C-alpha cells in the first residue's frame, strides 16, 4: 500500500492544480526523494538478505516520512497564517475606508490634506485654508 500511495502522489503531481499547491511545492522539499532512495536501498538489502541493514533502512524510511509530514504540516500552518494576516489586513483596510466614507465632516476633509494640518492640493471649493 505504501508504494501504491507513492505512485498516486507522483501521478497527481502531473496536474497543475495539485503541483501548484504550497504544501506540495514547499512542503515535500527533498524528503520524498530521500524516502524513495531509502526504499530502493531497502529493496536491495532485503533481496540479498542483509536483514540488519534492511532494518536500518526501514527506520531511515520512517524518519524520512515523518520529516516529510512535519514539513508539510509546518508549510500548511505558515500558509494559513499568511492567509489570516492577509484577510485581517484587508478587513482593517476596508473598515478604515468605510469609516472615511461615512464621515460627517466630508466637507472639511475636502479642504484638508493627508493629515488634516495642511490644505488639500485639490481644493474643490477654491477656499483658503482656515484654522
């Protein structure tokens, strides 16, 4: 079942939707390659009845798969936190913009510059700036 799942994983990477995901591009890193190399070595050692070395390669394969899963989980968490920060930033920017749109002093804002202390360069009413 492990080799069948690895074959499915490899085949799925041919599709643009699957290979474009951050968990695949950044998360798998070199761990999948290491796992394949170690499993190949295990096959050879097991076929030639080097059982102690075969056991070591199985343990190395397990370590590589654990590192792969850990890397993917960390990548997924980083991606989700980036999305949450982006959503929060977008929400804050929208809220600030909405607050500006509902201002009672729209007339005064037209005469002020960016911070309210200078006259606006685009004074629509051509009035001089007053204190």
